[in-house]
């Protein structure tokens, strides 16, 4: 019976007592007191004190209040990047001006890749060539931006500035998209006089308040990003004439800008430029009205690059077009340069060789550069736009450009038995390298054949890229 009488006492020992203010026990009635005394008699006194001390500590422990200074900056970076990924380009640029932390978050490559993918429309490209060196491939977005700009209000304008400081804005333009570049043509009947002009600036513009539900207004606020600036003083003396027809002469300035001048009046007829897709979106949106976007420095990879071994496994994509027509579009794989091919501070990559006639390539049609204005149209023969995209051994863009070039008649005769006809050459050079193209005209078939195509890379460019010394 003693064991049975001890059971009620054990149960009552774990009942939570009624408490008053501050959690102190409060007497409810005599029954409660008798129950408590029986429980005390049925178990050791130390256990009762321990139980009451534990219950009292629960009531007297202060609650933890959340800190009041928690803000958005305390959120994990992964969560903030996810939030920023829903912003458009202009809003993202504004967020990057908040502080250093948000500047690094807003420059996340994944976010900008998503923006570029949404702004560009993918284009399927098929390149069919006879050469074994060419393949039917599509350049990936990771290698370069082979998609069409022009969405989300992105456009390009030119601003002509007089010596007096007055500016003329030209934004009505025709766009022509190719595999790796966009060609832009501005024409007007109200060009300012060439003799009073000092500079021409090329801008990428994008609305500050983008609205996908309606067309972008040219009168609304827009962000300007400076792409290039050209000096127009003494244009005909300081620039290179790349071609002419019955109505116009074409003068090429650095970075691929072409100014068409009327032959009779020597005034501007049109302005044309070709922009390579590589880093085009960044150059068109991330610069300011006075400062161009600076490309991030390339960090050399720590691998087994050996100057004695030379370059290997490079890929070249070449596009030759005349704004409206494409004459050649092909990719050349597995290009290499041995140590012996380095001369005069250049590394030589041969895509088409004179000695291997199985790799000689025909052009589709005869090269010419088309132009137009409100009243006239024309084609400048032996002139075209060359787009070069050279990828290194890991598929990263090494050298990219788009520029107008001309074909010059060579004085030497063809020494090839398979091709008997006049030889034409095309030369291009900038601070990073040179391109040499040799073509033979076949009168019987009325077509050009590329019999020699060589790239010369600056050793300084290669050394800076790999952190080595060739």
C-alpha cells in the first residue's frame, strides 16, 4: 500500500504551480498544500528543490529580442545576388553605386550573363566550307557574344561636334547583323559642314527607365556610354581612303569607322561602323558620357605554357561581308605556332597556306561594300568588312575585331599552277596583330580564291596574356 500511496505524490511533483507576478508560487488552497506535503514525504527533499529551481528558472529567464539594426546588407551574398538577378541593366548599375559591397555584388558575371542572354536573340549559324580545317559549328556565348544586340532599347548614336562647341546628334541608323558583328549606317540630308567639325563620338545608349510594354521614347532620359572618339580635322589627309565609286569616296579612321564623302561637294554622305559582338554590351552600357568602359585585366593562367613549345590549338572564325552580302564565313581549327615561327616581334599562325591547295577557299560573289542614303545607293568594289575572332586553346577570345578593309591589286603574277590570274592582297594591322590575305581572281569561273591567310600576333600581346616571355 505504501507504494500505491506514493504515486499521487510523484504526479503532483511535476505539476506546474500557479504563479503570481515574477513567477513566484502562489497558494491556491488547502488541498494543494496537503498534496505538496504528501509528495515531499514520498521522495527525497533534494529532488523537490531541484524541480522547483528548474521551473523557476524557466519563468525568470528573459526572452531574447531580435536586434533592431539588422538590414539588407546582413543578408548572405548568395541571397542578395539572387535578388539582384531580377533587375535590369540600368537598375543594376544604380545599385552598384551604393557602396563597395553592392558594387562587387552588382558586377557578378552570372547576373550580366543573364542580362546579355535576355537582350540578345540567338542566331543559328551554319558554316559550310571545303577545307578540312573548317567545321560546322556555332560559337558559344561563353566564348563571345554571338547574339544580336538591339533589344531592351539598346541603340547607337553619333555626335558631331563643331570647333565652336555646337553638337549635332545623329541617331537614325540602319543595322545589319552578321555572325560576329553589327554594322551601323547613319545617313541624313542635314549633315553639318565637314570643314567646321572637330570630333565625332560614338555612343551606346539605353533608356534609364525601361518599359517593356511600349516602344522606347527617344525623348526620355537615356544613359550614354562612350565607345570611341574620332578627330575629323583634315580628314582626307590624315585618314586612309579604302575605296570609291562614281558618287562617294570612303575614308577609314582608326577603330573601323568609315566616313563617306560626296565626290562633288566633299561633304559627308554617310557614316558607317562595324562593331564586334565581343564585350559589345558592356562597352555600350557600362561606360559614361566622357569615359569609355575599361575591359577587365586578363589574369594569366598558371599552367605549363612553355615559350619553346609555342602556341597550339587556336581557333579562328573569319567573316567577310559587305554589310548586306556575306562572301566568306568559316572556322579554322587547330592553329599553332612553333618557336621558329616567331620573327620581328610577331608570332605567326597560318590558316590557309599557298602550298596546300586542298585548303584554298572560294568566295561567294565579288567583294564590295554597299551603302545608301535617302536618295542614292551604291557599292564600292574591292572593299569589304573583315570580322576576326581568334580563340585561345581554352576557347577564350584572344583577339577580336571588325573593320573595313580593301583589296589591292598585286604586281606579282600567280605562281600556282591551279590558279592563273591576277593576285589581290588585303592587309590589316592594329596594336595587337596583323592579318594578311592573298586572293587569286579566276576569269573563267568569275570568282576569287583565298590561297593564303596568315595571322601575326604581337609578342607583347602574347606575353601579357600568358605572363611569359616569347
